[in-house]
């Protein structure tokens, strides 16, 4: 089965254009299937039946895996078997009718507008501070994913129109705006960037050594500034993306627009932010309405 898995993962990377991180997640999930086949003495994936997959899901659930992880596992298995069927190596998809245990949706954490303002209010007096300011302003201004920001090059930036061309999940390209404050921070960083940049380096955001900055370094710098600015909660890149989505939706009410800005292929992924908005409105009601106030 190892050879078939390797061929499938290569297909995901080359033909479907999935990122190395996504392919790695597929490998991790499908390794559960591979181990299950070994334990059950099943020689080939084509011999797997529905009850084998149900047994795998039940075992992982007993071991503490949640509904979301099991849903992802089943999606990986279904995708693997679709490929096997196409390649003539399986006659049916044994995971097709199986559903993972349901799990309540966890609402994403966000920062309120005052906390974001506080976080981004640090003075950009050094080269690294100017870089960090530009990164964080772009995160919040455009709702970028961490990998999207780390991979930005100058050819993706149109300062005249205030737009970024971003390639996200599934190699899909979208246009996202950035505001005046982010544009000003980016311009300051561009002037200072020559102190770090290697000749011909296209990446916008660089490490101290002049190479493209890593996602881990971006995470560390955001944590650093959050502590320095006195924010009590854990601050991480995706928190700024969540905050961007929540604040835009709260102001505009345009769910479809937020979906396009975030690059979500399915609007149900974006709808979680409507729950945050209703949660906020409920708190306002409880505090303000005469018949809602607690005695």
C-alpha cells in the first residue's frame, strides 16, 4: 500500500496543486488507514470494506480524536479511494457512507477593535520593527493566511490600487485590498528592507539574515509584540485573520463578501463568523435592554 499512497500524494501535489503542508496532513491521516490494514492483515486497499473503515473510526474516537479530526480522516480516505477507482485499483469507495461523530462547532477567538489598535500601536523605530509593523498591518488589513503572508513577493502588490494578488489553498488566486495604514507601513518597510535584502530576493518579508522569513518566525514576532504591548491573551497570526473577518462582517453584514476576501471555497466555513456577531449582539442586548438586565 505504501507505493499507492506515495503515488496518490504525488498526484495531490503535482496535479491538484495542494501545498506541501496539506499533502503532509493527507499523509498523516492515511497513515492511520495503512496501520489499520496491517493490523487486519489486509494486503491491498482494494480489499477494504465499509466495516473496516467503521472499525478504524471507532477506535480513533475511543482514543480521543474529535469529530473534526475524524471528518478530515474520512475525507482523506474518500479522496484516496476516488483516485484508486480512477486508476483501476479499487472497485468501490468503502468510506462513502460513513459519517464521523458530530462535534459542536468551536467559535474562533478574536481581538476587539481596541485590542487590535493597542497591538499595532508600537513605534516602528528599528528595521525589524518596521518589518513587523508592515506584516501585522497587512495581516489585519487583508485577512491573510500565515502562509500567504510569508510567501508574498513585490509582484503581488499593486500600491496604486491598494490590492494584493494572493494564491491560497488549492492554488486558487484572489484579489484582496489593503488599507492606507497598511500601505504606509509597507512603504516604510520597503525603504528599510535594503538593509537586510540579498540581491535579487523577491520576497517582501525577510529574516535578519536576508532570506524569506519563516512562518515560525512570524508567529514568534507577533507573540513578542503582543507581550510588549501588554495584551493579556495569546496572540497568533490566525487570530488577526479571525479578527479581520469578524470586524468586516460586523460593519458590513456582507457574508458573501467576507467569504471572497478570506478565500473560503465553501460559505459554511465563513458562517462561523455570523455566530460571533450574534454573540456580540447578545451581550449588547443583555447589558442595554431594560428587560434583559439582571437584577
